[in-house]
């Protein structure tokens, strides 16, 4: 699997101000595989320590964690000669060993010539909820997400198609009919399969939707198990209720998150902790309402008004038990759910590309799905699940705020007209 985060890992390796790296992400997004692939390609050897499987490793860190003491012991433990600049040291599932996390501070201060990456599936929870001694200012950070649609195409070795989409995106010119049709076919498959690496791998090998759905259900089951392992019984029930309720939230015409849909009379004070747990675990993503279109957007978000998206569109469709063929062939029976599903898909692509997302509402008159900030300022994005050319909300926004340009993502080809950049649904990951 070719992951675009590898380019960021290369930049980290070559940065003269490099610090130990913390790679965070939800379980089964491909962190370990990607680090091993990176290590094999750009280092002479790898010293891998997994705190989930090695009790000896945990005991080793109960002793002195200064690098000059640790390095020889890690070499013996892994059977690898650890050489400065030439060995990639991987601390896997580091959230299970607080002392290993603390040791990153000393690698930064006293042994920066060693290349250390610490990865963890539930590290966000450990750091934010359990008051770990975190090496503040002593680590670099990267976040890993499920594969976006561009990575999905690369898994099928569709490099030519990726390049053609990139050119049409940058030049605002239509993609030729043959490749446009092919990209749409892959896009429909991606809605079903999603971006979990194991699922994508099995799909490229088998094209078996039953196997895909079984694998997705197993991943969801693992997530639910994590909720009970790393939570109190009461919080576990709340967390599971929210996670199982997300498809209901997206099914509504108003996709803003509503606590009352989880439980009659439900309130923020009751469920906010569980919602936060899911966010720290990387299983959901929030998109806050912005009350003003001014920089920086983060200053004007409404903390009480937001949308919640699942981390992976394939898991969303599996949880909703949507028939893969209905998605592939765009069945009318999905019309009521299609808007929320496509919104979640676009949100996932923006998140993977590092965007902090917001939404905008003008009373009952207009609503723009996403507001992002880039080098051109504040850019509105309206998402259409069909080829509907109407963009009344986007037009209202343009009249009020006059952005440098606006984006409409729809079931159409590339184009640019009236200061609006039209992007096909399959090209959302190219933003």
C-alpha cells in the first residue's frame, strides 16, 4: 500500500531539527505497516519494540530511560545493532508504556542523532484522559487516517488516472469521458470499501463484497471492544450509544449533532465525555459551526453546534448495513441517506489532507457544508450528492463574503464559472 504520509516521514527524516516522532491514528489505519515500509526503504535496519506483545520491553523501561542506557538494551531485545542515523527505532503501541513515552524527551535532549518513532492507536486517550507525563515540546507529531480516495486509486495502480485528475484539477478543465467514467466507478467502489488498509487489500485481491463487509464488521467490533477495555462501564454505554447512533444523525435533513437523538432528553453534560473519547480515539471527526467568517476561523467556532462524521466511509456504510450494489449503482432507495453519506465522504478526504473544517449557516436561508482556510483565505465548499447545478446556499455566501473563489463538489466534471470551481466527487481528495 502506497501512503502519502510517507512523504512527510521522509521530510521528518531529513529535517536537521528533527525530534522523536509521535505517529497517532485510530486502530488499523496502517501505522505499523507504513513505518516498516518506510524503515525498509530509507534505513539500513529497524529496531521494533511492541509494548502490546513484549512484557520484557515494559520492564526494561521501568529502569533507567536515558538513551545511553536504553540503546544497548534495546539492541539486545530486538536483535538489531542500533546505529545513529541508520537505524529506525519504532516504539509500537507506546500508550501502554508511560515510561517509554517519557523517554522521548531524553532522546530529544541527549541523543537527537537516533531516529525514534513512537506510534499508538489510543494514544490520544492516554495522553488526554489519563494525565500521562507527556514530553511537551520534545516531539514532532503526525496523524494517520484511513486511506483517502487518491491512495485507493494507487492501490489499484491507477497512476495514470491519478495524474490526469491532478492536471484537470489544477487547470479546471474537464476530464475526458473515458477516464471520467472510470474515476466515477472507482469512487462508487470506495464508498463501499472505504479506506481501512486491510479492507482495501482484500478488495484489490478478491472484489468480494461479502468478505469486505465481514472485515469491516470485525473492525467495528474491535472498536467497540476498545470502548469497554479503556473506559468505565457507564462511559462505555454512552460511547457505544453515540457510535451506533451516528448513522441516524447523518440520516436527518439537519446533520448537526443532536444529543436528544441518542437519548430522549439527552444533554451535552451527559454525553460530552463519551463524544470526546471517540474523538481522541480517532473514530470520529467534528465539524464546528463558525459564527463569523473571519480569520482565524478557530476563534469563531460555536463549541455547542457541530456535525460529527465517522472516520471511514466504508465503516459508515457497513454500520448502516447498506447494500453494496445499491451504492455501486446509485439506487433511488438511498436518496434520503445519500446527502449525509457523501458529506461524510468529503469530510474524510478533507481531514486526511489536514484541513480543520467548519460549516456555516445563515438562519433558515442558507447552509454551506464546509468552510476551510488555505493560502487563498477562507474558502466555502458546497457538496452535492448528484449533478444538481443549483447552489443557492453557496451563492448566498458569495454575495455576503466575496471569497477569492468558491468550490462546489458534485457529480459533475471539472469546470470553473462565475468564480466557482466545480470538482467531481471523485476528486475531493485532491483538494
